[in-house]
C-alpha cells in the first residue's frame, strides 16, 4: 500500500542526514477514524494506537537487524510539513490528520538524528502528488478533541540529553527482554471473550511482568523519557500467586510516591525476587476489576487484568502539556508488549479503553491528578467466537 507523495532532491536528504543509511517513519492520526464511534474518547484512543505503532515499528526494525528511536526535537509543525498533512488543497474534502512523532531507523545505536529544518525545506520544494481520501460524508463535530489537540501540540525539544538512549531501569536479576518470534508478531490478535476458568503458572506470569519493565533494548529504547506508567494488577488465576490487587512500579521511586499519595491502608508487601511486584490487597478482586473496566466481564475472566497508572502531574510538570500524549504512547507500548507476551504464552490479551476513572482513584485511595489511570488490559484464555472468520493478517507474506 506504499504510495509516493513527494519527490524531492537527493541533495536535501544528504544535507539533512549524517548517515545515508538512516531513514524516517512519521506517524499521524485521523481523529475521526475513532470519533465516529467513541466520541471524545477518540483523542486518547488515537494516542494509544500511536504507542502500539511505536512498539510495533521498533520490534519490526529489530527483527530486521536495525535500530529505531523517536526524535523528540521534531515539532508537530515540522512533522506536518514533512508528511504534507498541512497542505490544505490536498485535504479539501478529507478529514484532517494530526501529527504524532517521527522515528528514525538505522543500522547503528543510537540512530543518528536528522536536521528537521533542512529536510522540511527540501520536502516543501519537492513535487507533491495525490489527494487525501475522505472516510465518510457525514460527521459529528467533537470540538473538545480539537481543543485537546491544540493544547498538547509539541514545539520540539532541544535538550541534547533527550537524544541519548535511556539506561536500563531494572535490577540486574531481571530476565533480559528478547525480541518475540516473528510468527508470534504475525498471529497477534485481540481477545473478544475469555473463558473465566483457566490459569497461568507463576513463572510465566513473572516473565510477562519482567518483559514490560523498561530496558535498554527493543521496544523500550525507542522512547526518550524515563518510565511514567506503572501497573495496578488484579490477579485472578495465577498458580501459586494469591488472588488480589498488586502494584508493578516501572520506576524505582514510584512505590514511595504512590504510597504517599494513597489514603488506603494497603499491605505494600514485596512479592517474588525477579520483578519489583508489591501486594496491596489479597482476596478475590474479579468483581472489582470488572466494575472498574466499565462492567466488562473480560476484565474478571482472565488470568489477570490491570490498569496502567500514569505519574501524571510529574510528567506534565517536567515536560509540559505535550507530554500528555507521550503518557498514552508509553501505555500503548506496554500494551503492545503485553499482547505479544500473551500470544507467546498460548493465551490472548486485549486492551480495554473504557474504564471508570473516579472509581479507580477511589479504589486506590488517590485524589487529584498526581496519578491517573490511562489504559486497562486483560490476559487469559480466549473463547472462540464462531460468528467470526479469522484469516492470516499477512497472507501474501506467509505464502512466500
């Protein structure tokens, strides 16, 4: 489905790039693609999707022996100019696109940066072709989405420290994150229902959790910021792990910050020695998990479900309003890894975008926006829906 939108001078590319083997992928969103069904929630769903895409691209690059990293110095205006989504005449009838981020792909790590101004100048002087296609003729105008997009636009970040890959933020005894098998990537699907009775062994459970911890490897090395997403787990059926509510902090200081912010008298007991898992409450939490995820049974029918809790205020204070999007991107990266971990375990997962924010806060004893739940997820044994037909997602490649 690759199409050429713009042909520009080779000289412009040479002047912008310090390494001629480096190339770029720009990610954008069309809010209407989600808003037709989900209304105001569309903005954050688009950001979730973008985070999933970042992880998928980084893993795909790794499987091909390449590296990938996000370029934080690219402003949204530069991304719009690079991709041509700011060309009004090409979008006369089509729904507008929103710039997301730019990812550099290269053979070396860290991948060299490219000078955005030089490349944008070359592209703007290039030969453009094509017009955007319209998704639908009728629309509902969700002005709130436009307001959020405007308030979170990124002017780019010039701090050179942001251009360095993050060091591993994990203990030496954590398992080393590995790239998934290619077949796992190709067969990854979302569960539509879980059986509510199967369990998973503890070793596999802890391996899953280890692989969502940040590390200096794919896909985590594609991100430029330290972790702000932590997992509140609702454990239902994990062999040798008591049912209950647990916390997996993905930053060394998160436990102390969460403990200070919570008004609940939780246990705060460390569990196991491979990941920094903390027990908060022990007991059957299936009804609680289901209630918090918009009363969806799938949240209580798996091995476990979870909420992704963002260190919200701290992130915005440190990096400004545009970091609001990055928090959702990070949760999407976590979700993509969980999808692949579920497939590798012979199970299946699914992201849950609908949940009740205030009840999540109440259950955890949190007030204000110091921490905010951004995304939920569940993993278990899928129940086949015989009304659906499933075919290979990349059938032409599977035959080659």
